[in-house]
C-alpha cells in the first residue's frame, strides 16, 4: 500500500464517497463485473471523470480478500493544500501567522504529535517535503488526534523554494538548531513566523540553515543533550504562543 493513501472497499462505500465529493485518486474495478448497481457506479465514475481501471480479481484480493465486491477506491489520507493557498490563507487569518516546516522528520508518530501541537498552538499550516519525510498515513492521523484533518498541510517538491516563497510574503524563518548561540527566548515570535524542525538524527539540513533568518536552541540543563523532535517543536510553538499573549 502507498503510505499516503487509504482504500475504500465495496460498491456502497465507493458510491458514498462519490456522492460526498471526496477526493478519489483512482478506482479499481474487477474485470467482467456487470450488474445494475455496477453500471450505476460506472456512470457516476465517468461523470466525475475519475480515473479507473479494470483489473483481475487477484489484484483486488491483494488488498482485501472477499470484502471488495469487485470495487476498490484509492483515496488520499487527507487533501493537501497548495503552498500558495496555505500562505494566502495564513495571511488572511492573521497579521502574524505561525507556520511549521518539517525538514526530514521521518517518524510517523513524531509527525502526528507535531501536528497535534501545531493545531493546539493555532498554527495555520504545516509544510513538508514530498520526499524524505514522514508518511501522512492512518498512524499519523491517529497520533495527531485528528489535527491533520483540521490543519492545512502542504507537500512541496523543494523545501528551500517553499522557504523563499514564505520570505517573499514577509515571514521570518526560524530554525531549531542546538548549536545556535541564541535561544528561543531571544527570538521575536510576534512576527509572521515559519518554524523549521529538522530530522530526528541530523537536525535541520545545512542547505536550509544557510537561508533561514534565525537559528535558536532550547536551553537544557540535563546531560542527555537533546529532546524528541515533537517535544522540541511543541516547546518552540508555545513560546510563540506565550509571546503573542503577553
């Protein structure tokens, strides 16, 4: 299965998805299927111009045995927002929106936890790379406690290009960097801000660090020396919340 996709099985489920205008990437149909209900379904698929393919029953059985009724719809876990729409929506809702960028965060549960904190902190969107990041799958949605169904998410081909777009629209870019001399308490989070969180093992990539406006660390007193990325993201986001509500 694709990491960023889910599946609907059966005539009734797929028909309901079509009637509710849920986004569907493709529909797989069993070869030789020909019933009145199937013909109604096919008419609706063609009316909505959704890609479909007739396949052997063996292929459908690879997804689920005996439950598909000859019909499987491939759907995204959630509808992604374009980068431009995410930026426009953010700026229309607030003079100083907060956006989260994830540079190589690959653990699904960390991603879900970050999304949950982002929604609670009032962030207006999450931006992640199309490749090299966590899958937006059922585990991520579950860990986010539904936040991924509420907060806009944009997948971009190149994170640096996304950052340049944010800078052009007036965002300051703040990267979490434990090597920084500045702490998060030295940053003015009252501005429109995009916070960049890096991968669990390497942090924010050098190519991204080279173009950000600010780098900041979270002060730590213990000996372990690093925080889980979802915990770190939450701390930084709620420092922004604190500053904006003083």
